[in-house]
């Protein structure tokens, strides 16, 4: 067999230590055969004799419950002649070794079965020898301070995969710290697809600032059945330098199939925004339905905005409210038709992608911006409240301007009277002042008239007085 971590033992650590073997008990059970019980009995006797010869120190019994190992099998007869299957199982029922024998006659079958039994026992002895050598090596290496913690854990995990997890516990106890022993136990559990152990190892890697190892453990936790790990792994594949949308879709799909709302929502957004994949409204809607069913209230509200059925809208809003979406709770008590219009407008606005702006280079001069085309007034319609406010302001401005015009005119008359009585004013300056005040008064009065008329027109235009009840 292949030794553990050849690179670590290439220097030739050869201790030549063999574990002391106690007395083993092997249960040899008669081979089964419905059609040929006599042949099966003959083969069973030869198998038992072979075990006694090759393992003289072992105790041979005939009950499975009494044996450390169980050797059993069956015999059949067909077109190719006789055939015997043999297998050696441990106390836990796991198959350790197996072999088969084929012959054209009963005598040949008995001899072939003897050879097959010898092959099984010989392979087991070789495995025991390898186990003893690998155990001795790990006992020497694991306590060393020069070996990194990660390398020690890798050795333990590979030993368990090669020789069985039941034989690794004494070696885990050799690790120098409690934290390392706990990490080794988690690694062994993760190796046998314990999702929670893999998730805990991801958290340990995050604490150590090892994003790559954390992502690997999240992937393993996802493969082991943790829907939460799938959602988190998929989200991480969509950010950072290791961004990989294809792997994100795979992880999120696995999590969504396991009814994880976060995974369904994140995957739906990918198809809605075209993030790493082509936009697909149907797929995103299906994913939103799964997310809503899994308890995501916002997805229920999104689905309500896509529906034309008032009853379905009300039902989806109730589900959204139950899912913790406060907006769904507020909308659930309102008129379904108005709610439908508002949700559809909000969905349409949300799907409009902002224009991409290419940043100008530092050495370039930004080109002059072209004038914006004038948009028709009907595109942005002011609300009735805004129109009322504008009309009132214009009327007020007209009143103030009219008062100002009147003051200018009155002042003009007073100036004219004082200038008549004053002998120090010349006739030319008097005429000039009178003319200037007259022009100013006419201008202000005209502005007052225009502002008042325009304000009245705005105030009494259609929709300018009544206030509609649109929701914010």
C-alpha cells in the first residue's frame, strides 16, 4: 500500500516498530447455497482449515457475535461451473477484504476456495503491517514542533481515510494543544460529510483571514447538505478577486433547491440583473416564488407587483407581511387596484439600469456636454398640490408688485409738487425724474398684472384645485 505523506517520510524515517498483536478471534461462518448445500459445506471446511493454518494464534469460532472478524460467503453453480464468493468483515460489519473462486468441478472449487482464503488473509496481514508502520511514524511525527498544524491535521485525515476512522482516535490525542485536537476532530467529521463540522472549519479559516480555505470548507458544507452554506458560498463567489459566477449559480441553485430563501433571492437577482448570466424574467420569477414560499417577504411583494389578480395580490401581500416585509404590511390594507399600479411602477423603476459612465483619463479634457433636449411638460406632471402652491405664489407676487407700482406713482406726484415750490430745481431735472418714475411704475404694474393673471390660470387649471389620494 501507498505510505502516508511520502514527502514527509522521504528522508527515511524507518523505525521498524510493529504493534503488539493480541489474540484475535475470527468467526468462520458456513458458506450459503440453496441449490448445493453439500458443496458449500465442503468449501466451508476447507476455508476453516486454511484460517487455522495461516493464523495459528487466532481463535476460530462459528458465531458472528463472538468474532473480531467474520469470514463468510456463498456458493453458486451456473453455465461457467461452480463459483464461490468470500469476504472478510470487521466487527462493525464493514468489508475488509473480498475474493472469489471459479472451477468446473467440486474438487477444483474446494482448492480454488482455499487459494482465495489465503489471498484474503495475506492481504489483511499486509494491511496490518502497513497500519503498524504508519502508526509508528505518526506517533513520532505528530508531537514535533517543527511540523505545521495544517500538515499534522492532513496526516491524521489521510491516516483515517487509509486505515479507518476507528483507528485514528489514539493518534489525535498526541496533538500538542486542545485547539488543534478540536480542529482535527472537526476535520475528521467534515471528511465523512458532517456539514456542521465543515461550516465550523470555515469560520475558523475566516478568523485566520484565510478566505480561500474558508470558501473550500463552505463548498464542502454545501455538498454535505447545508443550505445556509450554499447561500453563503454562492454569495462569496460573486465578490472579490475569486469571482466565479458559474460556481455561484451552482451553489445558489443547490441552496435554493433545499428551500433556502437567501439562496433563491440571490440567484433571482442574478437573472434579473444579468449578473454573470443572461437576463431571464421567467427563471427569476420562478426563483422569487421559491423565495416567497421559503419566507422571504420582499419576494412575495415583488410577485404581487407582477400579478393582475386582486385576490392573488392580497394573498401575496399577506405572505409578504408574514415574512417580515413592513411595506407589504402597509399595502395589504389598501385598495388592491391602486396597490397593483404602485407596485408595477416601482418594479419598472427598479429594472431600469443606470447608464454606464466611462471615466475620463487624467490627461484628457472632458468634452463639452451637449445641451439637454427639452422634454415636453407632460413627461413630468406636477402634482395638484404643487400647482396650487405655484398659483398662490404668483398671485401674491402680483399683489406686492401692484402695491409697489402704486407707491412709485404716488411718489412721482409728491415729487412733482415739491419741485414746483422749490426754486433751486431746474426745469430739465424735474422733467427727467418725472419721466423715469412713470416708466418704472408702468413696468412694475405690468409685471403685477401678468403675475396675477398667470397665477389665476394655474390655480384654476384642471386638477389644480382637487388633491388626489396617491400613495407615496
